C-alpha cells in the first residue's frame, strides 16, 4: 500500500514531534510547565522518588544500564563479618585473603586448649550482616570435620560481628 505525499509528511512530522517530546533536556517539547521551578527541593525529591516527575540526574534510558561505581573501590563484603572472622580464627595463620571476592584462606592452626589442628576457608559473599552471607569450610589433618563444628565456628563469627556492629553504633 502506498502513502500519498501528505500522509508521508504527516508521519514524518509526527515522528519528529514524538522524539522531541521524549527529550531528557529542557522539559521536552512542551516544557516543564513551570511547576518544577516553584517546588522546594524536598518536594521535588519526594516526587522523584514516587515516580511522579522524572529524575533530573537521569538523562537517557541507557543510564539505567551503566554501572558508574568503580569496581576497584567497591567492596561487596560485610566488614563486620570479615573482621570477626579474622578475630575468631586468629590462632590460624592467614594464607590468602581477598576482600573483593570475600575469601579468607587460613592454614593449619591449633585452637587454644585443644590438641587437634584445623584449617579453614571463610567465604563472606554478601554485604548484609546475615547468616546467609557467611560460610566456613573447616578441615582437620585427619580429613573433614562435622558440619556441626563448622556451624559453631560460623555462629561464633556471627556473634562477634554483631558485637562489632553494636560497638560501632551502626544499629
């Protein structure tokens, strides 16, 4: 089906107006109506959070897919769990530690008052102070240890992490 010259011109004008109305700068084709300039900053922020007006810091849809955080600076592990793991297992030597992936590898060490040596790998895999954020793999020279023993170590680390958080006042 062929369009006449008038229909083509009408479609072209409609397309241009549609694109201009979607502009992220200057309030689009019809402007902001002046209401945005008369609002207090608190009201504007509340309306942006509610989705009633567009976010002035967001320019295009492609901004949604950009990760502006520097991956070399952002640490995605819980610092309280990390420090509590180091404190609770301080009788073991540290073989490797990577705060960016949340893995601490401890060598064999004997806990005070015990005759059996253990080694552990601690995984802190979430920034939340939560039991799901922590996993401890424990091993002795004779092989794997019971899951209950590893769970007791996890509980001790979680308890110490909560104490550290309370001490810092970040309730």
